[in-house]
């Protein structure tokens, strides 16, 4: 990262750009979010808000620009940042057509590395599937239902 970026900022973005073919989805975005600051990105559909957030979170690689989160560069190792942050986009709901085990597999793949999954009371990755082990009270309660149900 260039020396002028503020290491005390929660998020700092400079010259962020993403293209899809000839379409420029994000064009040179720069912003700083201070630690403890609430920050929103507003704009019409197609303005590049989601793409910008996905690049900051390390889910999508930018074509140009620099991103730091908590003083660390997001790229080239986005997993190191993903282990430190939590993201809540719009609303959270469970997929009502998935079993509790399928939901566990889905979220484990989003957030956990294989070395973090091993251990007592945790699902363990074997190949690309999770092996069932005792998961504790919360997961056992969810497993009592045949399907996860959205809250009213």
C-alpha cells in the first residue's frame, strides 16, 4: 500500500476499479472509514455498490486500486482479512429448502478454513463434505427440525 494510507483507518480504499469487458462497474473509487464510524454507500442500481463491497471484503479481485482493512492489505491474501471481519448485507435469512446439515456446510465453506473445522464439537471437512460430529446444543436444536424455517 502507498505510504500515504492511514493505518489507523478501519477501511481505506484508493483508486478502486473493476471492469467487466468494456463496462466499468467501479471507476477509481477512493474512501476512508474511521474505526467506529458508521458508513454507507448509496447509489442507484448498477452503480457498483455491491462490487465495491465485494472487493473490500476480498470476495472479488479489483482490476486496479489499493484496499486496506484494519491496517492490512486485502490483496493478494483476502483470507487473512476475512478471518477478522464480519459482514451483514441487507437481511439475513435461512434458505427454507435446505436441511440444517446443508446450511452448516454452506456457512462453513463461507467462513472457515479446513484447519479451523477440525476439533471436538465442530464439523470436520472430508473432501468437500462435512462429517457429522456432535455440534453442541445450538446445532443439535437446529438438527431436530427436518428443514430450517425462516423467522416470521
